[in-house]
């Protein structure tokens, strides 16, 4: 499977971020990109449809990215997850992820423009499974 | 040193001083008087002695005069008969007349008969001086015409003696003189008689005679004196007096000296001694009496007073005061004053204790209040610290998100293949996120300004116009979210004094929040003039704010949803800016749902023409 054929779900409360990721990925050849404006909606979509990769924001109202990870884990959804966040202290998030969800990858939002595609390719090379 | 010992010492020293002073005055003044009296007494005795000795010469002169004017003597000088000698020059007769030598000298002054008187063959040898009288020129008459007479003293055989010479004439005193008759009497007997009569040690010695050192010294001093007589004390018990005896030519030949007991001085000394003894005994008795009286009336009372005070002063003493002394002297006054002082001290102690208890209670309360305040402040500080950390965390997110959007859109456009619609939307997104970035940066700048400088540059501006400008800006922002933003205003000016830039920031916050949290429903803003203030109300129909969060809305770094957008400083800054301009910023819930945020500023006074509600 070509990586550009991969189905990607973007979960981010910021409409413009979702739109921007979608635009960027489309410009790079990814045509199967969906979006969810909240964690609850995103988890529901992930459980109903099969996605190859979830791009998950951490800071979201009501249910945060951490809440979404818990739900994904609890629902035993086997989709790969790449956390993309613009938090002030990314190393804290990375440490916590490495401890609680070692299979989940992490990327800073500010590096997405240059390295998102490469990161998606790396993620897709890994086997899918429960996080 | 105790007061008792001091008193004893002071009185003792005073008496001793007085004693010494009295002794010095009495002894010093009277001693010279006594000495003067003694000298006078000795001088009188010396005068008496001198008269006696000179009388010896006078008497001898008379005796020899009888012999010289006797016709038998006159005849004898011519006949030189043995009968005259036998009849008239018997030793017994001469000795009874106290004549030691008798001499007959012819017209040429040559001795032809010089006899030493001695009973029972005890006559001494005739001294050389009597055999050689003419050689000494003692004769006053010239040969053949002797008419003069001489008498005086001279050393005969080395001993002082009275001597008298008369020319031998007829009983009628007619001459020519047939020679000279001389008689000599030693002064020894006269001196002894004088001493015996006066009970005085009288001494007579020839000048140059070998005598003890004391006498030799007296002799030297006498010869050096002008008067030839002197009196002086020998020691504490003996007074001496001496005078010179001159020979017929006026040359000193002998010294007469008496030594007499200093009875006056001894009596005076004893008098002084007994006086001082009596005085000492009296003084000691007086001091003892004085001391006993002082002890009885002063010291013992002071001791009792001191003991009472010390008893009061002992730790845990049950005595709180001393017994009052009912006397009328200074000690009683001291006692009364101490009593009064202790009474006051007791009252002060009670007051102090009461005050201490009251102070303790008050202090305890204050400590409790301060502790609560400190705990609250500490909690607040901790909250602020936590808030600040959260702010830094959020501001990172708030800055990075629009930056990421801008970068991704730029990257997508660079990759190409974007449709026209997408390209237009992408351009708008870039623009909006640049605005977002500017807003966040403005948040940081305004917060810093308030924290560090609080710089407010006031000038007059139209609040309504400013609100209109901001509403217009957020109108587009609202449209991106498919929301309508409407401003209700009559169009009249609302002049205020303030920092236009700060007020714009505050209003922007209200519009931004209202749009972000509107829940997809329209946002409405209204301007009004109320009680001299320009009031802006921005309301939306978004989710309700929990009652417990409403009071915290304007706190620094507070966010109702910690994961929601924003930094938590917007509303805090809005209220601060309102307060800096003597205005207000507040929240009211909207019925049935949603929120109303108000911002008011006092209108600039222009004489009240436009005051009132619109």
C-alpha cells in the first residue's frame, strides 16, 4: 500500500489546524484525510471506521488528548496514533507518553510543515496494534 | 562596710581629729609660756646669785678697809713686829672672817708677808699670783702715794676668788701709805651656800678649766653671747642658767652655773597628760553614748526597714508591703515613702499582669489573624505560581498553534496543486493566524506592562468609536465561525479620558471571548450611557459558566476550561484596565443561557449636557 493511500483521522478542536493539516497532506498526495473537532467525536469515528493513523491534538476542551488516548486504549482500537501538540513543554508530554503509551509517537506542531509526511511514513511502517 | 561601722568610724575619726587639734593648740600655746616662766625664774635666781657673789667682794673690801686704816697696821708696816702678826694674824680669827689669804706689800709693792689661812695646819700653799701681784699691775696706787682701793675677782691658784686691796694709812686716813694690804676669799663656799639655800645645783669653774662636755658647751655659748648671762633647758626635767664672772680688768675668768628642776614644765606636762586623758575618757564615753543613741534611734530602725524591704523583695515572698512606722522623723518619712512606693508597685504589678493577660489574648488573636492572612497569602502565591506556570504552558500552545497553521499553509502552497478555493481559504487562514499571533503577543506585552510599569497614557477619545472599530475587526473573525456579531448603538459620542490602546485591548478581549465561546450562536454587543459612565455589554448564548467559576473569572491565569483556548490573562487584564480608569468590568449570567460581560468607563465631564441614560 502506498502511504498516500493511508486513511488518516485528524482530531483537533481548532478548525484551522485541521484544515491546515488536511491542506498540507492533500498537497503531499494524501487524499483520505478526515477530521474530528473533539476527542469524543474522534474516538467514535476511529471505532466505527478503520483508520491507518490518527493525528491527535493534546489540548482540547472538554476531553483532552489524554482522555482520547484512554478511550482509544479502553476501546482497544488498534489504529496507530501520532500525537501532534503545540504544548509549551513538549518534553513533559513525551516523557509521559513514553511511560504510559510507548507505541504512540509524538511530534511538535511547529515541525509539522517540514516533517509531517516523513513522520507519517515512519508511523505507517510500524505495525498497528493496541496502544 | 555597714552603716553601723561607718558611723562608728566617722565619730571615732572626728573625735581623734578634735583630740589632736586640741592637744596641738593647748600644748603649742602653753609650752612657750611655761618656758618663758622657767627662764624668768632661772634669771631671777642668777641675779640673786650674782648679787651674793658681788656682795662677797664688797664685804671683803670693807674687811680689808678696816685692816688698812688701822694704826697698828700702819705701825706694823714700819716696825714689822712679830707681836702684830701673833696678835692679829691668827688662823682662827681670819678663818672666822672667811679669809683665805692675806698679804702685806710694801711701798714698792713687794710682798713681805703673804699668809694662807688654814686651821690645824691645813693651810694651802700661797698661790703664785699673790706673790707676783705687782707684775700683773693690780695695784692702783703709785709707789709712795697710794690712795686708791681695788676689789674684784681673779683666779687665785686656778680657782675663782674675790680679792680686795687697800692702801695702808693711818686711822685718820692720812698717809703716806706704807704699803698695801690684800685679802682673798674663794667663792666656793659662797656658791655652796647659795646652792644649799636654793636646793639648786650651783657650780663654779674657771674658764679653761677641764670640765665635762656639757659645761664646756655652756661655757662656749656663754662666751659667744653678748649679755654674759643665759638660761636654757638642758632636757625635759632640768633647766640651766649661767653667767660670766669678770676679773677686775673686765676679762671673763669664771662661769657660774645653776641647774634647777623644771618643776613648772613637769607640772604642765602632767597637767596636759591628765587633761588629755580625761578628755579621751570623756570622748570615748561620749562616742559610746552617741553610738548607742544613734543605734537605738536611727540604725536599728534602718536595719528593721532594710530587713522588711528585703523580705518583700524575696522571690515567692508572701509579704507585699512593710509595716508603717508612725514616727515623725526622716526615717518615718522614708518608711512611709517606701510603703507608698510598694503599694503603687503592687498596683502596677496587678495592672501589668492584667495588661499582660489582655495583651497575650490580643497577641494570640492577632497571631491567629496574621497566620490566616499568611496562609491565605501563601495559598494565593502558590496559586499565582501555579497560574504563572500554566500561563507559560498555555502561551506556548497559543503561540505555536497559529504559527504551525501558518507554516503548514505556506508549505502546502509551496507544494502546489492547490485549487483556487483552497488557496483563497489558505490565504485567509494565514492572515487570521498572524492576527492571532499578534493578539497573543499583545497579551504578554500588556501583562508585563501592568506587572512592571503600570504605564497609563490618558487622553480624550470617543469610547463609542473605539468599540465600533473593534466590533468591525471581530465581525470578520465571527464570520469565519459562521457567527453574526451585532453592535447596537445610537451613534452618539461617548467621550472618555484614558489610554486608548489599553481600552482597545480590553474591549478586544471581550469580543474575542464572546466569539470563541458563543457555541455557534450570534454575539450581540450594546453601548449605553448609564450614571455618568459609558457602558459596553457583550453577550453570547454559549455554554453557561459554572456558578463556582463566576467569581474567579477575572483572576489572573484563570481558565474555566484548562484545556480550552486562551492564556487566562485576558479578563484579568480587562478588569485591571477598567480599574486603572476608575471604571468597572463585570460578569452577569444571561437568561436562559449564555453570558454577559460588561466594561464601563466614566464619561468625561462636559458640564452635564449629555449625562443621562440612553
